[in-house]
């Protein structure tokens, strides 16, 4: 056999026996650093869609800064390690998550720790510590994911938080159920509450209005976050003494025969002569802002309720205020049940709107890969600080 033929046969044998090349999919890790804890999500591209892999929930990033829930500033390095360690933990099955070995199954392009209302309050209370924590976390996260992955560690603006939830919902609904882009969301968290909807006629000078790219087309959006109107903070910010009033106590109806829900509602001071309160945000250099979203005149006809709103039941008030049921966060449960309804009524969002359980991290992933904020020319607005954005 001549050498040329032998070489051809050898090369053919190698080509046949070699495994077929398969491209490794793209992945992005996004941490939801909320007020009650930090949850890891990894988004893996599959065709034109993204598959979510939910990982462990670890300590709230803000706790050592605020020195709450048993944490002190000395715990900051340990909390940082917990957060970074979630990337290793998700590679194995856990008590509440399925294993996803991102090191083997995809190409990690970015890792982001994005905080919401808890860190906004932390940055208010101690800007220097917050900055140190972010720097510490950025260094450790970059070490964990390697230099090829882009790292982002920061507190989201209120506009972003609402927008990301809106985008996440858009991915779960077909065009017939959302009338295209013409829908709004009302979202309730532990420390903040968001209102987001397209608003083509909104004044561009409003700092709650931005033009974003949705499926490659510009959409003018209104998105505002009320800091201090979340269901955990509202008893502190909207009452006379910063605690649950007696007319809003759990099972109050059992001891007050004439009790009616409006008696509790009257103790929840959501508005004053200047409009809807925004307790922790700054306005003209002073803490304590107000905001009236143009819902009645310019808002959409269709609304979705997300966050804590998604878990509301029509029986919440009767169960928590009158029947002594085993309600979530019992001490504040009657207050919360009445408050959520009053909030929606005040902002003119129908209480009967469809509910949706979505994670804003899915919207953050979509926005990141499509550069949805690339058309927003104005600088980010960090209302929670009189000194502007930390990063």
C-alpha cells in the first residue's frame, strides 16, 4: 500500500472516530440580592430561549451593613463567601435545587450580583460600609468565575427593578394575553413597591421615564419604585407610631365586634396633601418624597400583580383580621392584608388583575443580552441617596 493511500485511510479513520463537535451554550449568572436573602439564578441559552437554573438562597447582602438579623459588620467577609459559594453549591443537588454544573455545561459569560431595596436602605444607613462590601464582593466573584466572565456588583435603580420584572413577565405571556406591550405591572416586595408600564405620552423630562429597546424597537416606559412601601416596611413608615395599630392587629375582629376593614385602612397613612408617600427616597435633598404615577390618564387597561401581590387571596382580610387563621408573618398579617388592597386602590390598579409569579432576574438577563437600556440617554437615578449613585 502506498504512503499516500495509507495517510488517507488513517485520516479518514480519525475523522470517523472523533466525536462530533457540539458548541457549548452561553450562560449568565444573576444573583437576586433581596432584603430577605440572596438567590442565585443561572440562565442558559437554548436556541432563542433561556432556561433558568435556580440555585441556593443565602444570607441577605445588606444584613452585615445594617447589622440586623443577628449579623454585624464583622460578618461581611463570611456573607461575601456565602454569596460567592452559591456558584459552587449549585453544581451539586441541594435540598431545594437541582444540580447544574455550569463549569461543564455552558460558557459563563457574566456574573452579576444585583441588589434591590435592602441594599438601598443599607447604602442610606452606611455608604462607606456598603462601598467596601461591594468592592469585596466584586474581587471575590471575579476570582471565582475567572477573568473571561464579566462581573457586575451593584444596587439596581428603581427604574431597572420594575422594568426587569415587566420584561420577565413579557417572556412568559404570549401576545394575545398581554395585548403586545400594552400592559402594566404592580409589584410588592418586602421593602419597596414598583409600578411599571409603557407610557408613549409621558413627559420625557420625568426621571421615571426612559426609552428602552424591546425586541429591537424603542418603547417609552414609566417605572417607579417606592422605597418604604414594601409590605415589611409599611407598618413602620405609614403609621403614627411606626408599629401595627390596634385596629390592624391580627384577629382584631374577635375582640372588636364592630370591626370593619376601613377601620384598619384609616390607620394606614399612604397619602397626604402632596400625594402618595415615598418614605425613604429623597426629593430636593430631603428624605421623604412623593410620587403620583400617571396611571388614570396614561396607564394601560391591562394589569398584572407580581411579587407579594401574586400570593394574595380574597379571603386574606377575613382570615387574618377576623378568623385568627395561621397567617404568614402573623403579627403584621392583618395590616398587610388591608394595606395591599389600599395600595392598589390608591394607585387605581384593579385588585382583580391577573397574578403572575415571575423573577425580575429573567428580565435582567434579557436586558443584558439585548442591551435594552442602550437607548436610555439619561444617567441612572438613585433616589435613595442624596449623594447620588454609589457606583
